[in-house]
C-alpha cells in the first residue's frame, strides 16, 4: 500500500522507518518546504495513495483534513490542538465519503490507561471524600498545553460519572516524550495511575496500525475504536 506523510518532522521520519513492517511504501512526503501553503495537496501528488498520516501543526491540521477528504484520501490525524474544529473535520469526511481516524494519542498503552482512569473515576464517583488530579509533562517543543491526551483523560473521567473538580496541570521541559498521571486522594489514602512513554515509537506504531485499519473504510473514527471495537462512527 502507498502511504503519504503530511508533516515530515521527527514523527514523520520515524513513521517512514517503520512503515514497511506494516505493509506501506512511503510514496509522498509533504513538509514546510513543499507544502507551506498547501501547494502539495494536489490530485497528481495523491494519485494512487491508499492512506495519509498527518502529523503537522495545530494551525494547519483542519485545512489538511479538509483537503485530504476532498482528494478522497483516507487519513490518520496525529496532530493535536485542533479539536475545537471537530465538527468541520467530521463534515468534510462525511461529505466526501472517506475514512478518518483521529486521536489525542496513538500509544496503545495510553489508550488502555484511559480506560483504567475512567473505571477508577466511575468507582469513586460517589465517594465524596476523594479529590482528583490530572497532570502531564512533555518536551519543551510540544505546542499545546495541557496536552490533548490529558484533556481526553479528563473527559473520559467526566463521562464515567466523576462530577467533582479535577485539578489539572502541565509541565514542559527538556526532551521528555510524555508522562500522564491521574490521581485520587482522601484522608485515608492515595491512588495514583501513571503512564510514561519511553520514546515516540509507540505513537508511530499506533498511527501505522490505524492507517492499516482505515484503508477502504468510510466514517469518522477515534483510535480506541480501532483497538477495542465499537462498530459505529464516533
């Protein structure tokens, strides 16, 4: 299968290295040098492309999503910080009959971690003595703070029924690939759940897994549906 990379920074280069193991040949690479004004998003460039993986910048993500959909290209969106444009993205995919997978984090471990955090929140929802916090740290070049992953973890806790305050905080320092922590505390004890990424490899492998899955599909999906099923568009 032929893969396009929209965004060719550290993540794009790692995805390129791992792509052959997932059955992909990287046939197109777009970055700030050949796509600064979306001039690389042409039918000619994308002819024969089976899927695109987009890791760019928040300001460009929604335009990339709409253009990929208009080109009839199935896509995996790894950029964060654009989720306020979710309705636009969904409309583009539905209008053009393509498939899209999005996620705040493509680590399989983080997606399992999110389910554990939600279940803990559900179990403690009616235990008024327990307060909750959500904290994360990433490298100092990460654009958004709090991270999309942290916001999604908090959203999962809310949907699980935890209605009390969830104190949130973020740090940016050095080259840290990412740690997320969810905690609950009361007078009697403390419960701490933590996920620490060792490298970007987990994110790249998750994105490639999503790209394999989305080829030939139509609809707007979240990565957890790729991993855990669900059967319907998100």
